[in-house]
């Protein structure tokens, strides 16, 4: 129930929905001959779209999430662990017998990073967590050099909380881990790591953050290094990529706040 409620709430409060509802409110006020209220609702709708389409929104929402995990470390610098826990969300297409290869989405760096850590000898196993992309993720990892014998599968989880819960149960059931707390390298997007580590602590998982897939940090660092003028231009630039990324980051903040409070 909580899972579905969360999806419904996000469908109502994401930037495009907010802008759309404000625009509808504006039209309603105009129809009821209240032009002043209609004007302000229309202005708020445009302002919402303008802000979330800007580089400023990506920086403000993304850097507090990603900055604790900078600078990014090469795979070889991570400590040894018992397993690599790869959180789901990197495959953009469901499995289909008509399609030979998995279709990665914008979080595909997670799969690459898990494979890099395995090939660097940091852990003997990779745990795949999630329901939507299990077969595709296994196939992708095999293409990147991770043998099937090294892949453990959690096929029940639908969100991050369940990712950590069921993966902890899976590790606890492994004979080789009994009698001690297993250590995992937790692989997920940098902007998703704060919430993931919070949930890992709640599930009593000894997790070492292994972030990848930065959204805000590369642009922030580039603009910072290129000077004030470039930083201002990046902050004011509006495009659909910024709208997409700021929506992801806003959703992440809402998810983190929900888990922090409840």
C-alpha cells in the first residue's frame, strides 16, 4: 500500500504536474472572471517550469546529495568486501524474447561500476536487487565479465527500502556469512546514496558507499573551474535535460525525507 501511495503522491507533486495544475487553476480563475488570480497562477506555472528547467535547480537539489561522495574513487581504491550490492533501476526496458540485449537508462553507470569492482577483485559476488530488470542486469553483467556463479539474486524488491531489506535477508541466509555481519560495497547513483545508506543502517547492513552516476557534480565542477561567468551561464541555462534531472533529484529528496521522518 505504501509503495503505491508513494507513486500516486509523486505523480501529483512532480514539477510537470505542479505546473499543469497551476495552469488549470489559472484557466479556471479566468473562466470565473478572476483575472488577477488567474495571472498569478499562470505566472507560478511558468516559474515552476523555468526553475526546474534551470541548471540552478540541478545544483541546489543535487550537490547536497552528491558532495559527501566526492571525489569519486577508482574501483581499485575500494576496500575488500563480501559482496557488491547493486541496487536496481538501471535497465530501461523490460525483458523480452524478441530483443537480444538489455536497454540501459540514465542510471546504467551502476551496472558498469558493479562490474568494475568485481573485476578489480573487491568482492567474490554481486547481488542484483530489484524486480524489473533482473534478467537484463544478469545478462549485462555477464557481458561485462561477471560469471553467473558470482551473481546472487533478490527477485522480490520493488523499491530501495525493499532492496536493502531483502538483500540483508539474502546475505543473512548465506552459509559463508553466518556468525558475522557481512560487508557490502553499495553501488548506486551518487544522488541516491544518502537515502540508500540510511536504509542500510536501518537493516543493519555494513555498507561501504560505492557511488557513481553523478548528475549535478560534473556540471558544478566544470563551471567552478571555468570561472564565475560560466557558472552563472550554467545556472541560468534552461533545457529539458535539467528538467528531467531536477525532477529525479526532487523525488529523491522527498523519498529521503519520508524515510528520515518515518
